C-alpha cells in the first residue's frame, strides 16, 4: 500500500459525524477505521468540537500513520 495516499475523511452533519482512514490510491476505506458518532446539535460548541476531536483521534489510533492529512466535509448554506 502506498502510504502517501492515506487520509482521514470526515463528514460532519448537523446530527452526526462519520470518519474513516481512506486509501485514495486504492479507493477504499481501511478496515476497522470507520466511525459513526451522533452529535447533539443543541450541545455547546465545546461539546460538539470534543465529539469531532474524539472521532478523528479514534480513527487515527486505529491505523497509525505519521503524516496523516484530514479532509473535512460539512454543510453550509450559501446566500447571496
């Protein structure tokens, strides 16, 4: 496996967060790295950020890689 293509992909929604270590070269999620967590949209900002941090740290712990990059997707309403 080419380690230069490993990243953590994180999808943050209003009520959940999903993250996994992804091998972009092989276009696959690495085994045992996929995490899905509920997020309380009414919680404090600190509590929400703590959930995000813990989720990403759990993925990182499942597959140690010294130069891990993180891609984050989250919704945003664009108004003009």
